[in-house]
C-alpha cells in the first residue's frame, strides 16, 4: 500500500483551492461545504507536515511550498484525466500520441498529411502541442517531438525528416514581371528577418560571395508562417524552406525570387524518447512519418 500518497479526492480539493486561492470558490466548484474543504486541506497539511496555505482575515494564499506542490499536482491530475478520457473513448486498441512540434511545420506540412494517417489508422489519435526548442522528455508528458536542430537529443532516438534548405520568396508584385531577381536586386528590397535565425540573410549573400552591409536589417518575425504571410502582403523578401510553402507556390501567391538555395546544417527530426521505444502507436506513427518525409524529399528533388 502506498501510504504516502494522499487520497485523490483530497488532491482534487487542494488543486481547486490552489487554482482559486479560495476555499469558498473551491467548495462551490466541487459541491462541498467550505468547512469540508478546510478539513481536507488541514488534513493534507498534517499528512505532509508542510504548510500549503497562509490564512488571514482576507482569505488564503499559497505558500512557496504550496505553489510548487500545486503545479505538480495539477500536472499529474491533467495526465490522469487525459488517460481516462482516452480509455473512455475506446482508444485502447490503438493509442493517443502526445506530439510536440515546431509551429509552422505543424500547420504547413504535418496537418495536411494527418488526414491520411487518420484514414489508415482511425484508432490512433495524434494530439499536437507546439514547442520551438528541445526539452527533457522526463519533464514533459510527450511521446515524441518534431524539432529543428542537429539531430542530437539526450535520452531520445532521432530520425531525419527534411533539410532546412532556405530559398528566397516574395509576392509576384515585387518581381515586377521578372522571372527572377539578381542578388543585387534582392539586396535593394526589404529583407524579412526571422528572430530565431538572425543571420540567415547574411549567410545567403555570403554563400554567393557577396557582402551586404544591411543583410541583418529589416522587420523580424518569430515563425516561418509569419514570414510567409508578410511576404504575401508585399512587405519584402523572405528565406523559407520550400516544403513549408507548397500551397503558396502552387497557387502563385508567392514565387521564387532567386533560385539560389542556402543549405543549412540544421534539419527537421523526429525524436522519440527511449521509454516509448516499444509503444505500438508511436512506432506506427514514426514509420508513417518517415515514409511521408521520404516522399516529400523526392518531390522537392524533382521540383
């Protein structure tokens, strides 16, 4: 028997009281009396031998220890709720994958393809949460992650998906009827910058043997999707991977401003933590995703 674990009902009461920082509001949410909430919180503090709340005439306030414990309890209760909902939905035969993914990769490349996975395996559900940088899988409730980096991730197996080869794109209006613009012509246009890759325009010009003094000047945007939208609005020229622009290029909303491609060392990878190595749903998702990435690379080579 795990004697040191408080009863779930008590933890639910504590989480509600911590979230509201009010015993009265917690009691109303849980359909309890205020005195019942007080008794449960007092009993929890006695079991832990730690003060979780400060009491005063105006109400209650979490202590520093109470704040830390509330964060952990809320996280674990959310995980239990999610697992319970998955089981109730009859997904036990397949599974639910909690996937962390770079935002623009998710909206521009992954989501348009997930419908096919759902058709093949309706028993597998993929929940997406955006993350822009690697993290420790031990600290997060994720089963896999798609990220941009060097392929190194502690405690995880990584699989190459797509290179981040950047090409200059712009609205057709900025090209003024020309098929392409020379690098010198591009340098005279507003250069749209990306916050997390502040030197990419300088790298692009240097890869052509050019030094452009203002290569790092221009409005900065955090995501490739923001850059694409700014370019569509005739605000300047952007460097974006071609595979993130399939729709805009196909519909002519954006065009290749110059055919030179900047090949970067970083690429997009799938990372799977070691604890999910034998998870059938994760394994199927991994194999499906690698096949989709191979097909995408083939299409890019032919374009």
